[in-house]
C-alpha cells in the first residue's frame, strides 16, 4: 500500500468514526431536548430576537411609567423561561431534561 492509499484509508476510517460520534450525539438525551444554534434559520433567529426585544422594551416601559423593579417579580421568571425556550427542541422534553439535571 502506498502513502496515498494509506491516507485515503485513514480518511475513510475517520469519516466512519465521525459518523458514529454524530449518531451517538443525535441519540443522546441532551440532543433530544436541546436544539443547537445551527439548526435555526436566520428567520427563526430574527423572530426570536424581535420577541425578546419587545419583551425588554415592555419591561423598560413599565419602569418608565413609574413601576418598580422587584427581584421577586414574576416577569423575571417568565423572561428566563422565554429565554430557555430558544434551546428547547420540544418544551416537555426540554423541561424533563432540565429538571433531571437539578435533582
């Protein structure tokens, strides 16, 4: 076997190794729960940014109209939940996965 054939064989072996690793990752609990950034279209990203921007503007507007900020404010929790939705592939699967990490 010459050097070129050797390299081609190594490439094929590494491609198979990569395929297996991707399959393992795809079938993991995390992968079933969490959506990766590259899976979103630019349109999805823009829509989410717009939604988060509106949320932030509304929160600021509340303060500007004389409202008070409270660390106990439920809106903080709802905002956090909205933020977490960006990575949820499926809400129930995601929250089940998340809760399994906090036990």
